[in-house]
C-alpha cells in the first residue's frame, strides 16, 4: 500500500503523531545534554554543534528503522499464521510501552536536595573524536518508544513506513536541536530537567492513546 492509498487525513495524522512522539522522546536529557556540554567544552560554533546534533539524530533514527524493520518482518510473518493478530500485537506493545513510561514517571521521586552538578570537561579530545563519539552514542541506542508504531503500520507498505521514518527523523532532530540550543543559550539545566521529567507521563499517555486508536480501528 502506498501513501496515496491512505486517506489524506489519516496519513497526515499518522505522520503528525510520529513527529510529535519523536519530538517528545528527544526531550530526554540524554538526547541533548551531552551535546550542550561537549559543545561548550570543545568551544564549538553553532553550525558545528547543530551538525553534530543532526548527524547523531539521524544515526539514532537509522538504527531505530533497522530494528523496526526487523520487528515488522517478524510481525508480518506471524500474521500470516494467525490472521488479524498483528494489529492486536501492536496495540498490546503500545499499551505496554505506554504503561511502562507512565508508571515510571509516576513513581519517580523528585529531587529534593539541590541537584546534579554538570561540570564542563576540559577539551582534551579532538573535534572529530568528540563529534563521532556523540554520533556513536546515539547510533547504538534505538528509540524503543518508536518501535511499536512501526509495527502498528506494518501492513501499510514500505512507502508509508518510509514516510513515517522521515517524520521520526524530523521530530528527533528538531527536538534535539531545540533543547540543545536552549541549554546553550543559558537556560537552567535543572529547570529543563524538571520539565523533561514530565516527558515520560506525556509519552505514556500518548502511546496508550495510540493503542486505543488501533483497537478502535479493528471494530
């Protein structure tokens, strides 16, 4: 199935959901704080910093797409044996991920005494080593939150999955860039981290909502 086979509002809603989910996921401090700190330590210019953010974000999504593709292949193979199982499997995964993130965000205790101190490291490595280190850091950690969405759209075809991957890439790079730039501009790291703690709750609710939509679509 190609994007033209889907109703335009449905396709736009899917891509918008993919972008928003990826953007929210990029609010995790691991997606922007290392770039802000390394960029300051290396005294990187804004273009070089954003180049590192963009390259790392794309590497993150490439890994996610590869893992997502393997999940899609496995899911489609399973669906050939048990007709109609795939949407329910994807909905179950969305629910599980949603409940996991929502529960973790609910049970996480706020910091009461001060907060972590982030001391800038001395620029003891080359710019190339710092750049590729950041890229490798993101490349080896696929976005597990995005994987169930791949599975939920497995039957829609490669073009739809490709468009979804582009939405993930745009949301991830945009989110990483925004939060990195905010940190670089001098926003309080603790203040950003306090906001980012709610990312888990928002993401969990969003994933549960997507799971409900998948279930509703089967009726």
